[in-house]
C-alpha cells in the first residue's frame, strides 16, 4: 500500500541523530525518498541502511554535509537534484545549543550558535526554496523550539537564534503561500535526545527525561505538517511535554534543569 508521501523527496538536515533521524525514518515510512544530511558519515550510512530495510519503496541518499557552510549546502542540493530530480520537502532540523549567562557566554559562542542554527537555516532555504516556487509546490518545515516563542533562563543566545528562525519562517511565508508552498514550524519543548547531553544541561538517567518528548513524537509532527490537505497549511505546531508547565505572564516554567530540543 502506497504511503501518503509516495513519490515525494525530502531533505532532512541533522539526520544523523535525534529528531532528524526519527523524522527521516517517519517520512520514509510514508513512502518519501529521503536525502540525509549531517556531518557524520557513519551515522548517515547506518540510517540509510535502516530505511532501505523498511521495504516501503523509499530510497535514501546519505550526503555528509556541514549545513553551516555554503559550499557543502550547494553540494547537498546538487546531489539531491541529480538523484531524484526534485525536492518536495525540506526539513530544516540541524542545530546546536549552549547554555549560560551573558557573563559566561562568549562572542565566539554567539557566532557559533548563529552559524549553526540560523545561517544553516538560511543556506538550506536558499538552496531548496526557489525551485519549489518555480514548481509552485513544496513544503518548508523548520524544527525550532519553544525557545523561539519565549525567552528562557540561561539560554540568551540560543533563544535569539530560535526567535530569528521563527521570524524568518513568518516572513518567507508571504513569499511561499501565493505560490502553493507551505511553511511550517515545529516548536517542541524538552526532548529526550543527545542534545542536552553534549551541551551539559542533562544527565543520562535523569528521571526528568522520562516525561520529555521522544524524537519520534516530534517526527510525527513533521509528518503531520507534510501531509495536510491541499488547501490547508499548518504554520506552527507548539509541542509541550507532560512534565513542563506554562506559567501565567512570563511564558514557560521548567521543572528542574530542562533544556530545549533544538533538533540535530
């Protein structure tokens, strides 16, 4: 039986681990061919083999890529178009995070976060959005964070990158929808991924993680955005794990040392 995305091709950035990996698998289960982009070739090859074993008819192409570098993104686009002829869905998921205060974070941290979170978003959109406009069909999906909706403690630069990503998506929606291209932002809260382990905000085995989103939960939202009826677009999916609560007035309250899910 054909999946809902059979005949479509999706590019997924940050596909080696976490939300990106889960999103690639979820899209492939729906029949979409997937172009897998991340820095680590080994992770991508394992994922491509897993997708091939799904037996859904979906094909996977692993393209080691640093999506913060323009030459790499150009090579990614060339490989995708040569292999599949078109790209229908771009899942802009790659990202990094680092927590701290203004006093402890550096200008180098600022440059690194903006390069990996916002510059990568710009480069990938620049590469894949214009062909969608020309074809008058496509889906741009940005895996952002609740940190792009509310300023959060100890995440001043990270929040700035995610607010920038949200504003960027809102702005390009004006270019997209008159040309039948759909823009969606997925804004998850805390997710049980490697993200918090490498930036030092979480400890493996922490009971707090049990209530967080799993990568597959966020991947379901990605598929939801990509499978709306022709006359419907969902601009934002705001996701909250069951152990995070909203406060009145100030935005988001985190129980314990919960960090945001940036994707990647």
